[in-house]
C-alpha cells in the first residue's frame, strides 16, 4: 500500500468514528408533520372549592321507603267486602268511615234520585278492585267451598238434611247480669238436621269449615260467634283443612272445649275429637222459617231407592 492509500484509509476511519450509526436522514423533499402543542390545564378560578373525591354510593342499597302521604287511603279486606255488599244490594249508604274511604278513593259514587234519595253505585274502579280481590282469594275460596261441599255430602249420606250458607238468628247471653239477651245473625258453613218427623229428634248440628290457619285464629278470637253456633246446634264442629305442606292447620288442643274437631285426610273426614252433645227439644220458629225458604243440599233420593227395592 502506498502513502496515498494509507492517508485515505486513515481519514475514512476517523470520519466513521465521529458519525453515529442510525437510519439515514429523510430526504429534504419529504414534509415533516407538525408537532402538537403541549396541553396546558388552566388553573381553577378563584373562589371554587378545592377538588375532592366524588361521594361513594352503594349501587346495591335499595332506595329508602317513603311514608305514604297523610291523605292516602289504605284499602284492606273490609273495604273489598263492603264493595261487594254495595254491589249486591240497592246501594243504601251506611255513612261510616269505611264508606268515606271508598268514596275518597273513587271506588264508590253517590247518586241522587228524582225524589232526593241518595244511593251509592260501585264505579268502574270499584269493579276492578272487586275483581282483583276475588282473584287473590280465589284459590282459598275454591278449597273452602270444596271442603264445605264434602262436609254437606257426608251429612246427607248419614241420613241428614243439610244446608250451606244459611243466615240464622241466634241468641247470645246478656253482657251484664240481669240484662236483656242479645241477638245476632250466624252464618254457619253447614247446618244439618236429622230426616225425621219428630221435632225433638232433629238434633241440629253446625259445621264450621276452615282451610287457613289465619282465618281459624281470627275466628277463635270471636267468642260470640262460637256462642251463636252453640245456641243453634246441639253440636258444633270445626272442620280443619290442610296447608300447602299437607299438614293440618291446627291441632285439636287449639279448639275450645265442647267443640268437635274433624280433620281432612284425603277424601275422608277423620274425627280428631268428638263434640259435646246438648239435647235440643225444639228449634225456634225463625230457624224453621229460614230452613223452609232455603234450598237443601241434594242428597238421599227416596224414589230412586224405591226403584232399587222393587228390582231386588
């Protein structure tokens, strides 16, 4: 290698040592994107509160329950019962607090005749309320009516005449000694007498059917109702249905003494405790009139039995 080549090699080495290794610079004719200006956050205005963390709210917590306004009318079973009574009757007003609640809720409407007599009419909202209340109670009512029918059929198979849903006038003891006796209208589920022509042998019996424990406990808190049943019949029986789990709604020890207890077991009625029998010499005339005007349960057919006897 001559001196000229040696000098060129040394100059190239020094130039390569000073030049950094990297991508080649862009061509001068390629436009460069403008750099974005830095984001400047303006300071908060004077007088604002210092920044703080947002309040913590539990999303799963239910909203607070607000009390109803003072003017709100809370309707219960007694209001639905009154609506049904007005719907079935001529609509004469009672002028009590229940009627005021129904008028304020718009379920009843007042009507005045040409003679100036004021009556009540169930409004369309009242009809809807009656329908909803009947829909809620339809399951319990159907079970109750089925058990009432079973008890009435059992009485007719035993040679008795049975009625359902009678309204009978009963006498209650006076509230104080020496006072006058009280009178009430009792409505036993099943009332039956023996099929006999001798009045002293009729042996009236009252059956009260219960398919709900709440209904039974409410009935047991009314001693006058039970006293009315005992005044009408020589025997008073409580017929107990079963709950959703198939258990009797009560035990015999929960029923007051003197009253019999029948427990439903499938298609049978089993005696859990016998009733105390009291002899009844004669029925009051008002009871006879109520029985004469009511339709008994269809039971034993003597003409059919005569045909079977002739064929035997």
